[in-house]
C-alpha cells in the first residue's frame, strides 16, 4: 500500500508530462498487487525476469507481460544482459526520509 501511495505522488508531481493516455497506462499498471510488488523489489537492485517470476510465484510469461506493462507506464526499465536474460530496474524509489525519488 505504501508503495502505491508514493507512486501516486510521483505521478501527480509529473502530470504535466503525461497526457490522458499516459495516465491511463500508469494507473492500469498500478492496479495489480503483483506489479506493485515488482516495482518495490526492483527499487534497490535490478532483478531478472526469472528471479521476479520465482519471488512473486508467477508464470514466466505473466511476469514478462507485467514488466512490459510497467515499462510502458515508465515505472521500470528493462535491460538485456549479455547472457540474454533481462534485468528489471525500478524508476521510482522512496528514500528513508520519506522523499520520493524518480530514478530515470
């Protein structure tokens, strides 16, 4: 719940950069607890799709779908590694003092 609140503040703070379609993508992406957890898990260090799939107890293809949805909403970024795995990194983080930091 905390992560959703701080992400909403990030979104509101950058609304002038998002059009209606962009806002719809963001809120659709945030409408699932597993996707929220994915953002939280990747906020400190990136995790691969396989790692996220295991941690979240999700099918690999669903994890790929969820990560693509979050990437389109500009909440995470995906990077292809040399070993052909994909690492997911969060673009938002909540600091210890409660400040919201956009990482991109």
